C-alpha cells in the first residue's frame, strides 16, 4: 500500500483546523496528517494535537518556509498539500490522487477557477486579478493553458517533492511549484474542484497591496530566471530603439554638415547602444547557463531514480 501524507501549513487557524483534519481523516483513513504550525498565536497547535495530527513547529515565518521543511522532512509515496482554512473540500482528494497514483501526472492541481466557484465565493477581487495576471504571464511564457496557478490544493508524487528546491519564503510558493513543474517538464493535471470562502471569523493572511507588488515582482523574476534570453533581449531591443530615436537626428545632422552640435544626444545614444549590447550579451550568457542547469538537473534526476530503485 502506498504511503500518503497530508501536509497542512498553518498559521492561526484555530477556527478551521479541526474540521480540516477530520475531513481528510474521513477521506484518507490510512494517511499521516501533518500540521506544521508556523508561529500561530492562537490554539492551532493544541487543537491539531487533540485531533491526532502529527504537529511540527516551523519557526521560520512564511508558507514557503513551511513547505520547504515538509518536503525535506516527510517521507511518503504521495503527498497531499492543502491549506488549513477549510476552503478546499476534502472529498475531491481522491480525484486529485488518482492521476498521480496511476503515473499519469507528477502534480495534480485543484482548479478553483474553471467552474466559477472561486469567483463566486472569493470576497477579495484584487486577488483574483493577481491570479489571472500571473496565470496569463506563465501561459504566454511556457505556451501552455493552465487554469489555476495559485491554488493551494495539490497532490505530488515523491519524485517531484524530493527534487524540488523550494526557494520562495512566503505565498509565492504555489507559483514557484507551477513554474518548476513546467520548466522541468513534469506532467501537470488540473482537476476542477469546488472552492468555498473562509468561514465567518476566519481571516486571510494575504495582504492585498503587498501581495500585489509580489505578483509584479514574480512575473518579472520568472521571465528573468526561466527565459533569460527573451527577458534581456527585450530590454536590449527597447534600449536599441530608444537609442535610434535619439541618435538618428544626430547622424542626419552629421551627414549634412559634417558637424555634431547635439553632443548630449550623441552621448546618450552611444550610452544606450552600449547598454543594449551589454543586455544582449547577458541574455546570451544566462541562456547558456540555464540550458546547462537543465542538463545537470536531468542527470541528477536520473541518479535519484536509480537510487530509489535500489531502495526497493
């Protein structure tokens, strides 16, 4: 029998954690349920222990830090990740597990957006806008058609969990998982689920303005990290065009009179051309490094799979 671990990151979820634990124990009676308490100031830890969960304290604040510890510490064949706020119904877990268990996917995503329940239940409209913005950027970047990038309801196989370097410290972790899976050619399966908003009295840990800024930073960073040639090539092209706009009048004047009177424009155009050349060189170099990193990753993944086979 495959070992299943349910991973629940928690910060101040005393109103909902008991129900989440009971719901997943009902659906997965043989699974180990791990509640990682992230410096909660309420009774989350006590309630989780009273309901039979394996409780671990993670003192580095942020969901990304919690997930990093969970991926590093917990040994299982299948991993179910779900938030502790009771927004994701446990009854959908079987649909998420099935494609991963059967080898049809490395990561199954609980898609909140396709059936419209997130739009109906979510009271934080800016968060939906941010979700859509990141989703569109990723789909353009990787030429895919994912429906829900930031869902917190996911199932992974062991290979995905034990080979993913979690770098994001906070709520960017969901986006990082999707980017990692796409870049490393893991198979993603989206399963439409019902989403429900937080119960009365439970508050979101998201910051509308702060997380909005993070969304913009995430989009810029993922272009730079995953498609460096396109990122720096675009910058080079913009600088080149501006340099032409500034420099063409200077050249026209020089060809007509053999003199340059617009010295500041000439200096500016020259500087912009130099920056464009440097940006293009950065893109070429970083693209080569990124390609080499992918090759190294594939070799390390091959070694990991060989070690796993020897263990069996």
